[in-house]
C-alpha cells in the first residue's frame, strides 16, 4: 500500500524550550501521534528559525507554516496587536479569554484582522496572570517607584505613570540581569513561569496583585498552507490546539495556587485593595486612550467594557465585592 | 579589458573605500553610546535607548564597512590548497566560486528589500519602550550589502583580467 | 530525499566550498541559502538569509566583539606589554627556563586583559619570541608555549568564545567567565611545569641570563619594573569588578576596558598616528570577518535546525547507539576536536555548538542541571583552544606563520604545537574528571 508523503509543517512558538515544554509541545506531539504519518508538525522554539520580531513576516511569506504567539511579541501589523499579551485589567480569570473570544465576538474581529494579512487565526487561549516578582518587597504603590522592571511594551507604557522604569532586554538575559543588579524585578508572568524558567531563583518576593488576570495568545497559520491541508486534518489541528488551551488552563491555574502556598522560593506580599483600585481606575483611562486610536480598537475596548460590566453585576463567584 | 568595466571597478572601489573609511569610525560612536549608558545608569535615570542604538551602530559598522573589509582582504580563506596555487590558478578558481559570494549577498539583499518595504508599509517599530522605526536600519543593511555585491563583481572583473594577463 | 541526507550533503558542500579557498563566510552562507531554497522555496532562502542579519543584531553581547578586538590591537600595537615583559625578564631571567616561565606569566596577564587570543599571540611573537631566540632558548619549545599561552585569552576571562557559548547555551556569561579562571590557571600551570621539566632535564633549552647581564640591572630598576604589574590588575579589576558586582552590564564592561586601554596608551604617548591607523583599520577588518562568518553560520544553523539535525543527532547518540552518558560526552569531544582541525574555528562554534549543547543538557552526568552547561562551556572552550592551533586550519597557526621571525620555520611551528596540544588535552581530561575546578568559583560568587 503506497502511502503519500506526509505533509510537513514547521511551527515556531514565541516560547523558549523550558516553557514550550508545557505551553506547546504536548499538543504538537498529540497531533503528530493521531495524524499517524499523514501530517507532521515540527516544533521550533523562540528564535530558532527566525527571530521572534520577524516571526509574523516569515509566516506570512510561508517560510514558517504556523506560529504560536501573542500578537504583541511577534509584532503583528494588525489593529489588535496592543490587546495581545497583557492588556491591563482586561480579564481577571483565565476562563475570561475563551468567553471573550467565543461568546463576545473577539474571535470574529481577530479572524478578520488577520485575514487581511493572509494569515489564518486558528484559536485564542489563555496563559497566566501578570504579577511582579521582585528583589525587594512591594507593599504599597510607593515601593514601585524607580524600580527597573522587565515587562511588555504595552504594560510598560501603562506602568510608567506609577514610577516604574520599564527595561527591555533579550528574554534570555533576564535571569543574569536580575543576578547582577541590572533589574530590580519583572512584571512578565505568573508564579508558575517564575519557577519554571528559573526567575524564582533570583528574586525574593511575589506581589499577589496583578495587572491582568490572563495573557492572551494564539495559534496562527499561513492561509494558503492551511487551505492545502485536508479537512479532517484541519479539524484535528483545531481540536489539538483547543486541547493545548485546556492543558494551560489547569497547568497554570493549579500551579499558581500551589506555588503561592507551597512554593519554597518566593515570599508573598500585597498592596491593599483600596490602593490597588487606583491602578485599576487608571487602566480604564488607559483603555479610553487606546480606544481613541482607531475604530477596531474602540470595538475591542467596548467588548472588554461590556464583559467586565456583566461580570461585576453577576456577583459571586464571578466577582467578589 | 573594456574601458567601461575598468571604470566600473575604479568607481566602485573608490566609493567603497570612502564609505568604509567613514563606517570604520562608527566604533567610537558605539563606544560613546555605551559609555553614556554606563554614566546615565550611575548618575541619572537609566537611558532607554542606548542598547538598541548600540545594536544599530554595530550593524552599521560591519555592514557598511563590509565592502572595505573585502578590499582589505580581511575575510579569511581556508588556504590549505588555495595558498599553494599560482595567482592565475587562484583567479581561475575564484571566477567560479565568487558566484557563491554574489549569490549569498544577493539573497540577503532581496530579503532585505522585501523586509524594508514591509517596514514602510506597516510603519514597523521596535517593541521596546523607545519604539524606534525599523525602516532606517533595514535600509542601512540593504545599502551595505549592495555595496558588497558591487565589490564582488569588481573581484570577478579583476580575476578575469588576471587570467587575460592584464592588470586593472 | 530524507532530511538526514540533506544535512550530510550540506555539510559536505560546505567543506568543498571551504577547500576551494573562497572566503569562508561566502562558502557557508551560499550552502545555507541554497539549502533553504531547495527546502522552502525562494522565499525561504531570502527570509533565512536576511533574518540572520536581524538575529545577529539581536545578539546583544556581540557588541563586546569590536571592543575586545580594539583593546587587543591597542595593547599589542602600542606595546603596552613591553614593561610587563621586561618585569618578568629581570625577575625570572636568572633561573633556568626563567624567560619562558616569564613569558607564560605574561600570556596569562595579557589573557586577563582581552577576550581573544590574537593580542596575546601578537605580543608573544613580537616582544617575547625575538628575545627568547636571542638568548638561545629552544625555538620549538618557546614557539609552542607562546601559541598555547596566547590561546588562554579565550579561557581566562574576559572571553569572546564564552560569550558566544553563553548566547547559544543561554547560560549566564558571568558564571561562565568565572568558571574559566581556574581551568585557565591550571593549564598555565601545566605549561610552567612542562618548561621546568624540560629545562631541568636539558638546561641548554633555556639558559639563564648571564652574570654580566644581571650585573647591569640595578635593584632599584627591578623594584621600579614591578609597577608594570599594576596595569593588568587595573584593567582586569575595572572590567570584571563592576560587571560581577552588577553595576554595569557585560557590554558596558567591555567598553570600560577598551577606554582604559586607550587612555593608558595616550598617557604613555604611544598612540601615534600610524599606530592609530593600524588599530582602527584592523579592528574593522577583524570585526567584519567575525561578524560575517557569524551571520552566515546563523543562516546555516537555522537551516540545519529546520532539518531536524539536532534531533537526529540526539536520537542517534541516545537511542540508536544506546551509549552511556560519559561515553557520549567523550565521543562528542573527540569529534569536536577532529572537526576543529579542518573547520573554520568561528563557524565551528556557531554550527557545532547548537548541535551538541542540547545533547549535553540531556545527559545524566550526576551533576545538577544548572552546573552541567557551565562546566561544558569550559570543556568547549578548551576544545576551541586546541582547534586554534591544530593544522591544517587554525587562526593562531596562521598568525604565528605571519608574525614569527624568519629563523622559525613552518615545520618548527607545526612540531611546536605537539606537546602543547598534549597539555591542553591533559587539562581537558582533568576538568572532565574534576568539574569542581571549573564550578567552585562561580558557586562562591553567585551561590549554588
Ligand atoms: Na581573556
Ligand atoms: Na584547527
């Protein structure tokens, strides 16, 4: 029985190997196993084939067939880029992300935006919340002043008003930069990643307040390549990527709680709720600034507002107080 | 050799020499930027732009200086066999293998032009807080690679002249 | 064609291109883009080639390269090491083999002041070698120790090779640099022992300074010359101190070192117009050479990675051969050494290291995972040192051929490296057996 040569895809994730082990690899292995030789996805980690800043273009041109990333990290030239990764206070729980995409219409907006660039938006999923991990304890907003912190561009832009000095360094240099005193902390992930990638070894304190409850990331594919794949394999890919979103739901959710309570390396600190409410209020102003930039952005912000309004009114367990 | 080829070699090499002599001093710009980074961190608020500016300067240094470094013969060759050949044999082999250099540079240039066009199209900016536009540095890369490409063609012409027993 | 075969064809193609004598970066880059086009179409070729330039730009620590190259040229061209050589000359001259011992110590100090081996070789070949030959030292012995000693430049911090390794293995440069200190000193110690033993067995190989000559050196001059030893201490401390303590970044420390070296040269009125010209032009030339090889090798590496060559090698060693971790480690070093003889050294770093580092990380050597890649960084650097001096292709060999006085023939140079290679391999074996020699210092400074 002659079997056709398998379809081979190259996928590159924004994540380095240590993190990719959890956020991407299991789903790809699962897909390859079920596809049983009809198709094989080869997984590459951050910067392996092309640098992350050129990731989108490489997918657009077909050098890479598929990508796992947030919009912000790969600098997608779309109207929705600023919402990828962490958009301040847009979500509280990781379940918010699939709800926003599937029930509140973000999925359509993302699909349309990427279709314009010849890219297929396969699906969106949630990662971890965005917390500070620092070398000195943070107990009030004042403690944040003058701290050199590694964070996302959008988050950095937002946090600058509280005296934070956002610093950009290559991701791999963060651990060393913390060790050698170039950085005072990071606002990049939840506690699970802090432990997984080794940052917990070089920081001492973990701030329980977060500026976003869930990171938004996606699976994308080059549209032409996607069209070449038979329908049943397209469906399989969708299912496996959904499975990856599900894996991350419990991996992060369980990990965040467990490491806060049982993790040996980081001491927890908190900023009082009343004080943190001023940061949340500042985020609303920030939203309006972003909404004023374009029609699409206004539409997305509108959806965030509507959703958070429903959550606030619905009471426990959606929102407390 | 035809006069226009000789002129081409003369003009190209003169341009590359001058561009390279200027690019050569970018190392001091690089050092100054990094020194400012040390000073601003020690005495003021850490500067947000120094690291990227330094990276851009370094790229300018070795890309714009690339053609001049080719003229200087700074790019190492494995001379196990090559070193034992006569100048004529060397020229004959180079006439064939120079296409590797030309092809490699042309590929970079092609990708560079596409990437630059893309940078203009979407107004591409770096994702740091400083957010510089990316088009200028991509133009620098394209320019430097283009000059190196011209220089490679000069080598080809010179090698053909050597085989014909002429000197340019 | 299965990917493994493409990978082999690529490798053979690269070797053929190198043997043709075309510029090394052209050969590597050409094979890379042709393979990328064959695999992924013309777009693939353009993307891989151009994005390699962007990748190189993002390799932030590579900013140290032009700084270290500049520093090396300033040091050798302005003869900043003259006084240093003179210091060792008068203090060690009176004992048998003393000038050779002094030369090794000089090489160690020069290594602590720059990140490559070129400066050490230039200083050794132009200052020490003529003196040693004049005094009747055995030419093969001293040619060898200068080549070996200068290669300490990449093992004793600061080191460009360890910066490159750190980028590929994603390990902290500070720890790697500190890990190189004791292995570097150990290797220097073996060189010393070698000189002492040979001159002890045969005093004609390293005659002491004559009484008449010694009588001409006053004690006040001897004391005065000790001040020369201050320079390397100042340069080393001002570069390494702020970096290890966290006041400045790696790149910033390199610019501090380069600046200090430049000011010292100006203060000593040695930076003449002609020296300046040589330094500026050669720094550009050497930096361009390195950068373009790195750029081409990054493209080559990306295609190799795309072929799954890393995974193929991993499964070959771990599953197909079913070898134990130590056997694999030794096989890797042996193959690395063999490739190091033939391949361009810089290209080898960028092409071979990404294949081997993930494999090392997977080996269970009974060491904490955080330590394995730091320790391997030292093994890797020593292997590079060997590659630098082994024929037919080695930078130090090239340079020695160009710089050595006429009475040292090519045959002398080739024969001189035999015992030196032996000593390097001995050091390699000792570090493999006793990883603590490398790991102790980083543990002390940065904690476990
Ligand atoms: Na060194
Ligand atoms: Na070699």
